[in-house]
């Protein structure tokens, strides 16, 4: 076999088909700006004042980086550890860093756990719901803790002594 024929064989084996019937990845777009129905609902229900922050959050949640966090958070499931390496009981759950990045975005950057309670006003719940909707499109699993934390405030307020201890 000659060198030319070996190169042809190797090159032929390395070639694959052309992919032409798939769309490009949906990344690096503004998830809020391109959701006409969401934008109209926000305006209609009194949260038009949040337009700028929703556009900013939509740009972040539509970014390739944040979308990748969603895939990684789903690919690497939480791991329960009952004991540490010395044998002591720890009962902890370890999450992939992508999960923590999503939580950071949701809590510190978007305020999804508390914004309408901390900054009440017309349309506050609508604006929070729109931000939550954008965030959940990236990865919905981390939304459970956000929803439970958000929903606990009215219940805690039913008992003033408990509210005084647990609410800011």
C-alpha cells in the first residue's frame, strides 16, 4: 500500500456527513426581547417600569455561558454524602459549580427569592414572575428552592413572632 493510498483511506474514514437539517444553537440572544408575549404581559399588568432590568436579565439568561450552566447543572446531579473521608457523619449534598452559578444569578443578581417583598409596589410580582420565567428557561431545577423561599414569606407573616425572627 502506498503512502498516498493510506492517506486517502485515513482521510476517507475521518470524513463525516454534512449536517444541514439542524438549526444553530439558540445562544447569545436576549430571551426577554425576543419573547413578545412576555413583554406585552409585563406592560399590560403594570410592570412596564421593569423593562430595563428585564432586558438586562434576558441578555444574561440568553447567553451561551448561562445556558451552558443549565446543561451542566442537569448533567451533574447533586451528590449526597452521608460521611466525610474520616468517617464522620456530615449529611450534605454537593452540587456542581454551575448550579451555584445559577443560584447566584437568581438570588444576588435577580432577587427572585424576595424582590416583591423587599420592594413592594404596583407590578412588583409581575416583574418578579417575568424574571423567574426567564431564569427557569435556562434550567428549572434550581427554581424549587427559589419558589419555596419566595412563597414562605406570606406564611411567616401570619405569625408576627416568627416573622420578627426570620424576616428582614
